[in-house]
C-alpha cells in the first residue's frame, strides 16, 4: 500500500511538472518581445485616439475615450496577438484596473526601477507563473505620467474644472489623480497561457 502511494505521488509530481514547465530563456525573450510589441500597439492606438480627441473636442471628452474606446482597442490588440491584455494601477479609476497579486509585485518592481533612474520607456517586468498545473507568461509595461496626462490624472491645480466635473460624473469613486510627471501611473498587463 505504501509503495502505491509513493508511485502515485511521483507520477502526479511528474505530470504536474510536465504541465507546469518553464520555457527556455530564448523562448521567454521571444515572448517578452511579442508582449512588448502588443503593449506598444495598444499605447500607440490609445495615445493617437486620445490626442485626436483632445485636439478636436477638448480634454473632458478624452475621459470617454478611456472609458469606452480603450476597452475596444485592448480587445482588438488581444485578438491580434493571441493574448489577454488590460491596464492596471494602484490608484484605479475603473474597478477593472485593480491589480492582482502578480501585477502588484510588478508595479512595485517598476516603481523601484523608476526610482533608481531607469528611462521610463524601458521600464517593464515579466515572468512565468505556475498555478494549478498551468503556466502563464506575464508581462507588464509601465505607463509613466507625461505632461499631457496631468490634465486628467494630475493634481487639483492641473485638472481643469470641466474635466473635474466630467470625472465626477463618469467615475464617482475615482482614485486616479494626484500624479506628477514621471510617476508610475500604472501598467499594461499582458498574459499568455503556455
């Protein structure tokens, strides 16, 4: 009886190990590069839409872009790249942006990178997570505050009254303000099952 238990335990461990494998460093580098491209695509599309909206309709209308168009852009990027993608932050505006445990670790690591002088465009974090016999490649790309972001995410002095009013209407529980330039606003978070 004891021998059967050992054999079954060994077999289970072997099977779980086969299911939860870690890709080679080369494979992880390739996945990171793919994730970096997907994050760049999302940032470019969303940034372009925000810029056009601000120029044509004003900053208060940019709030609608983040609320309504950003999820559609993220879905399109996810479908194109075969990934899951979302934006996460410690100070959420949208309840879907609250980070999970791994994303919390990633955000803290990226804050540290910025504090140590890393260039904002190079700040990222990635790894392979094993859970329940499954492996997932995870990647985050920092979203760092720029001057233009101050209009919606800055201090009360930098957010125009019309934007403050729109935020109060669209996001009554908004926590995503009080940022200064070059602070970590959040991250694009990507997952790819292995």
